[in-house]
C-alpha cells in the first residue's frame, strides 16, 4: 500500500510539474516570438539597406573610375579621348571582383551631331562605330534629355534593362582667372567647373550582375541559404519588368525599397563646408567651396541676400548658378583659391525597387510557424519527459513485482523440491534400516520413491526448459509428430495424478490428421502442464475434458487442443497475468497450493515458438478452458 501511494504521489507531482513547464514555455515562447519578429524586421531592414548600398557601390566604383574632367581649350577633344583611354586601360588592368563592363563608349555631342566611339581593349584605342540596335534604342530614349538638361546624375544606379547602361557625363574645368593685388600681395585664383554634352557610356555585363554580383551580395547579407528562405526580385514599378528574380516571383512583397542611392562622387568635391541650399523637384543646385591656402575662405551674406538668393533658387531650380564669393581682409602673403560649380544635379528617383519576401509567407506567418514549431518541439520534449518518467515508474513497479514473484518462485520451488526429496529420503532410510520387512510394503516404498523422483525430475525439466527459453538457447526440433500417440503418452503421464485425486480425464480425438509439424517434447511439456493445472485446481470427483480437433487458424489448418476443467476458475483480472513468469494468484498462495509460477509461461512460449496461440476462458467457481492451437504445417 505504501508503494502504491508513493507511485500515485510521484505521478501527481510529475504531471503538475510538466503542466507548469508547458504553461511557462507557452508564454515564454510568445514573448520570444514578439522579440523575434522585431529582430527579424530590423535584421531584414538592415540587410536590404546593406544590399542596396553594396549594389550601388559596385557601380559607384565604376562611375568614379570613368569620371573624366577636361579643360576648355582647343585640345579638349584630344584630351577627352586620352582620358577615356587611360581610364579604360586602368580599369581593365585593375583587379576588379566582377567583370561588370561589356563595352565602353565615348559619346560626343557637338553641333547637334552625335559621334559614337567604342573602346578597343586589344589596340587600346577608340574606334568610331555605328550603333547596334540595343545601343541605338537607348540613345533614342536618352539623347534628347542629354542635350536639353545637361544635368549631373546624383545617383549611381545604372539604367537597368536588357542590356543595361551606365552614363557618366564629362566635366570641364573652365574660367580660370588670376587676380593679384599689388597692395595686399594677395593672389586670387578662381576656377569654375561645368559639364559637357559628351559622356562616357558603359554597356554592362548583365549576366555577371545577375549571376555573380547579386547572388554574392545576397548571400553576404541574407545568408548562404537565402534561396531557401527568401524571394528576392529587382522590379521596375513603372512597367512591371523584372531585372532579376531569385526564389520565385512575388506580387505583394513583404519588404520593398528603392534601389538607388545618392552618389556625390561624380561631382568634383574637394572640401564641402556647407549643405545644399535647396532640394525641390527633380534637380538641385549645389555650391562647393575649397581652400588650398593658409586660411579658409568664409562667406559673408546679409539676411536680405540670403532671402533673395533662396527665392531665386526656388524659382529657377533648373538654372545654373554661380556662388558669389567675398574675401575678407587677409594678411599679406596669403594665397586664396576658390572653386565654383555650375551643375544641375538630377535627383529623379529610379523606378527600380528591391522586393523581398519570406518563402514561408508573410513575416507574421513566418514568426507564427516558427513559434508553432518551437511549441511543438518543446511540448514534444515535455511529453517525452513525461512518458519517460511514467515508463521509469512502471518499470520500477514491475521490477518490484518481478522481484516479489521471483522470491515467491524461489520459495515455491524450494518447497516443491523439499517435498519429494524428503519423501525419497525417508523411504530410503526406512528401507536401509530394515524398518520395512514386508515385501508388499517394500514394493510400495519403491513405487513412492519412483513417483517422487519422477515428480522431481519434471520440476527440474521445467526449470531447465524455462532457463533455456529465457536465455534464447532453446532450439526446437520440428518434426512430423503422430497426433494420437502423443496424446496417449500425455494421458499416461497424468493418469497417476488424476487417480490420486479421483478425477476423470475424458479424452476425445476427432481430428482426421494423422500427424502435424512440431517439437514433440515441447508440446508434451505444454499439454502436461495444462492438464496438471486442471487437476490441481479441480475438486475431487470432478472431471477434466481433453479434446483434440481441427480448426482454421490464420487462413491455414491448425490442430486445436482444449483442456476444460470444473475447478475454481480464474478472475478476469488475473487472466491478464497468468502467463507472466513467476506469477501466482494471491488466493493460490494463501491456500498453499503447490506450484512454481512458470508452467503457463512455458506453455505460452512453446505456442509462440510454433507460431501458434494459447487462450483461456474462465469464470470463478465454474471452471476454465485452455485452448492451444498449433499450425499443422
């Protein structure tokens, strides 16, 4: 009883602990999922920003490499070509991570006439050519705007398409003036930077961009397995065209960002000491200042001048403007240099966007699935822990019960062995000491010793059989066994025990089969155990019915052997345990009925070894019927 209460208490504590852990795990994973969602949003946001930054930087390097500046003189055309050749040769000689350029062109626009020159890397020269269809199409779409706007692009993103082009305007250094004041010993240099209609046009290698550059940047910021987790596209939102698609197309992206970024590297900035004066519309006028002297030139303007200049910039945003510089009183031997610009910077945003979505669905679905997966794994672990705890408890209980049964088995076997040994020993002593003189009595003593030794031998055989089966060393010898002779041997074996208890064994064999395939000794042992139990648990003067016939078993022919008694019967609860090794019912033990608890276990193992079965039907106070079925072949 104490062990049972301990078991129940342990189960209650275990279930309570597991439920508590499950509730805490559920709420904890909910908090973790919210934090995970925020982390994923920030991570994806940062990754997309880094992706776009690196993508633009790849073309910014190309833009800087081909930023051409020439002076406004008679040799500007020759200087321009030399600069293009030098930039091209330097670019191809440098160890670039990606071969982004496919063709390099110099487009000259002079007096409404466009001259197209292509760089020849083999001869390191520029060759005048007629444009192919793709180049001609691009020029037709862009040449008018080039002539009219003459704006400096402030974004490094190329004109993506099939093929893609990158336009780099040519800058011109102009209006160089030297003013010297004899009184102050000052030298003032003024340099103005403008922009020509000429430009360098680079046909990009789209195959390298799509198959090398973009996948490398994506794996850098989204992980090596990004194709299994994300859908990534570069999409033109104006016409719906897609430059690249990775992991499948998407219509409603989870994240979308404009692909281009501002890039001031195309401008000639030496030192910028103030912010842009205005940003409105599609363009902005920038002024830049530089000092190469021993002091920094400052700019003084009255509030009226500022308002007047601001108003002028707002109303003429696309008109070139030159910054007015006013020099302060300076010390002698000071050399001042000022640089003014006359650029119109184009800020028109690109229609190209980076689209990103999770393959598993939206971010909420992805987080929800992750949470559900974590919950499933966590609850699964808790379930395994609970089952393991219960199994350990069950095994411990069964071990205790098995230990108790083994103790009972040892006690029962010891008692069973002591009885025949005591009888044999007493009879032998009487005979040896001459206590028995009558020949009939001597014969009776001899028969008694023979019966008890036989009984002792049967118990030893049972124990040896059980030991062999338990160790797996028992090998069954399957042969053709004659049915009726085997049954007669069983009856003769049980005849003496039945006569002593005045029990009639009614035998009938209605099978038409002469033989069946089996291990004769094993079947003999099983049947004698069943009949011995029937006699043991029946009252004197009752009967045991032993019947042999044929039956269909597992779609085959089987030999059925039934032993029915009119004994004390077996309760339904005990019927589930009687085939366990060493098991003996409580009332059997209390009534001191002889036995060792391994007989029915041996019968079941013999049945299984022959691919057969053993069943029982019983009612307390009515009797029991054991049915052993063995396949014929």
